[in-house]
């Protein structure tokens, strides 16, 4: 059977922990991993191949190694066909495998469709990280063909990931704000060989399928390169630096956590995985739509971490946990919910942790914990002054009582104490003002000013004055999501003019007589747009109008950060989310601005 295997060069590498008593890898350590891997074997079925720690020889190099293999059938529920409570339901039958190569104190794991082995590996082994794999080559010797990055943002609705692709990104990719980006995926070409490295430390080399002996030789060669290391990183050094957790905890402590609920929701939907719980009768019950909405409303909040590492204002009890390498959390509530992965039930808590759907900030805002690692970005504190300059106090902001005000059928203007009225008054000198709120909107208001050579997209949000980062999530998420519309074409605006702006504003409480064209002569719009869009001085602004933000309050709190004083967790989160908004807008060549109270 061994000689029939046709395998791809796709593996993760680990090294025996230094802080355990064992000096060498033994049977118990390997058994621990293999027993976890076959936890999803189809009931009452036999192994197709089951080999444990046999000795192999790399003929060309006369090097001895050990290998273990398990190949077995497994089943997965068919989620697109429902079942009654008493039925077993339908299952897909597939085949899974795991191969473990042992070279001294290192192991290489190649696997497919087996059960989760994360916990069993982490007990005794450290992952060879993507940074360590990238250290096997000099940046100058390779062509970076693709890079996917995770932005260091705490907003669950901001742009988290970006990808760039070119024949060679070196020299063509702008490293502006790269220090706030974590490389999640690299595709590079070295000579005739193309490889990819993922943020989980997975190395994949493009090639035809190879036999077992060739895969063992490939694994050995990669480990040899990893041990040597020392590659010069003139390109990758521009990105956020990975830091050891213990080094970070020696100088600061965690102060807030965010469950990345949007990523969690999208992943569960993509894989058709329902969330369930066990009722008092011991039966599995799948959450309905109303229960799911309630759950995700809880998950999308930012939770403060107190000095004892407890999470404040949570359902049940929750605490932050540490080991030498990782930070996780333990929530009694999330442990009560389950999802089915590869035929086995795991807690929702385990699923979130395994997929890295959470981020933790620290009292020192230079550090963040993402996807199982700590990262450092020194640019955050340095840009506080530019963030404060982005805050623009507006007269009468403190008088705003609601976002849109009250409506009557005869209303021709928004209420005088509403945010919409304040925004329109602030832009009364612009040539055109449109209300694009509701429906397929680009912004709440869009304005043009030919004299200033400016296009403005304005997003409004009202609320009680606060320094909480949570208040900004929705409005920043909406603004960032619509950044692409800032560079609209003339035909795009003309279509919106005919389809939407030609009608009156319909509020949630019913129709009104408020014109969506708040200012401007529509008959001249085409000529006006032609001239405006051709203006070489034309610039664009993405503006947030937020009554709950006070520049004085934020400046006082950010001043503490600049002086190295301790601040609350939500202040650190606020710095990150404002910084994220600023960078997201600037990367579209637009100007970020926030209307606020004094």
C-alpha cells in the first residue's frame, strides 16, 4: 500500500518543546497525535493502512527517520438535506489520512480530512511559524507573486484582509502602513519552484504528485533549511513584527478582547455548519434565526479584561488564559454551544480559538494578539497627532438629539435637532447636496463643491457622548465598505439620479416631501460632473459625523497613551479603530475626516 501513495508537497512542521522533561520524541507523543487524528473514523470500520513509527532511510543521504501513517474512512453530515429529530440523516463517505515524519526532535505532518489534532500537538510541540519558514530564503532571491494581509484592526466590520498580486511585488507594492499589516499568505517563486506559506505555518510547493520516499526527502530538506535560517528580509521586514508572547506580557497586560463575529458567521455559513446546544432531555437543538441574531449581538461587542484577567459584562463566566506561547479564553457560555466539524462535535469556543476568530489588545497599544501570535506595530502611537487632526469639531454638534429626527407626511426638511440637518447646514455652500440614506446607499449624504474641487461622502451616527470603540463599529464599517464608490463614474451617478434621487425621501415611518436632491440644479448636473471629474485638483473625502465623539475627551485619553500612562481597554481599542479608518481611507487616495463635538 505504501508504494501506491501519490502525495502533494503540503505540510506543517513542529519542534519538540524545550520546557518538557523529554529529550527525544517517543511513542506516547506520537500516539497522542494519531489517536486524536482518527477520532472521526467511521464507526465499525477498519484502517486501510495503519503504520506506527516504522524506520525509513533516505537513500541518497543515508539518513534514518521514523514515520507513522493512518488511512481510514470517515463520514460527514449532509447539511443541505434536512432530517427529522429521530432520523440519523444522510452522510458523505470520504477517506482521511495522516502521515507523521520524525527527524530528531522535529516532526513533519501531512494530513487530510482527519479530526482536529491541534490540542494534542500543542501539548508537546511548538509550531514552526510562517516567519521561520520565510527565514529560509533571502527576499532578494525570490519573486513575491502574491501576498494576503490581515490588517491590525479591532473593527469587526472594517476591511480585515487585502491581497496583492504581481510578477514581483518588490518595488511595485507600496509599503505605506505595512507595519499595521500581518502577512497571512505568501506566494513566491524561487528559480523554477513556486511555494506558498500560510499564516498557520503551512508550506505548499507546487509540483506533480510524488511517492512516499520523495515526500520524506522533501520534508527533510525543508527542515534543514528551517534549522539554518538567517535569510535577509528587506521586503518582509516592512510588515508587522511577530513577537513572543512572554516578551509582550513582561512589559504590558491585556485589556480588551473582540470576538470577530463577522468572520465567524461567514465561515459557519460558507461551510453550512449550524450552532446547536443540548437541551434538558439530552437532545441536540439547532439555534433558530432569532437565537442566532441574539448570539451574534453578544459576540460583536468589545469586552474589557480586568486586572484578574476576567472578562467584564459577559454571559456566564469568562476569563483569559495563558500558556508560554498562546492566549486563549474560557467562556462557560461558549462551551455550552457546539458545532460539528469533520463528523465530531466541538464547542463553539474551541472552534473560535482554532480559527483565530478573536483579537486581544494590551495596555501598551503597540501590541495586539491575532491568529495565535503577538504582533508589534510602532506606528500606532506615533500617529496619534494625525488621528487627532482628523477630528473636526462642528458648531452645535452638542444640540443634536437624533440622527434623522421625527417625520410627518408634510415634512420638507429634516428636524433642526437632527444630525442630518446639521450635516446639510455644514455643507450649505456646496454646489450639490444629495441624501442617499436607505436602500442601496453609497453614503448618508453626497456633496460636490467645484470651487474646492471636492467630492464628499458623509456617514452619520448619533449617540450619547462616549469614548467607547463599540459606538464606531457600525459607522466605520459602513464607510469602509463603501469606499469603492468614492471613485464613481459619471454614468453611475446619472443612474442613481434617475433611479433614486428623482424621488422623495421615504422614512421608516412613511413617505415625506423631503427631496433627495437637497441642493443643486439637476438640469446642469451632467455638464457640472464632466467638468468636476476632469479637474486635476479633484480630491475626495470620506467623512464620519458622530455626535458621540468629543475631541477634548479623546485628546485627553490619547495624551495618557503618549505619556505612557495606563488607559482603559476601550481607549486602546478606540485608538486602533480610528487608526484603521484613517489608513483604509488614505489607501484609496481619499482624505479621512470626522465631524465631532468639541
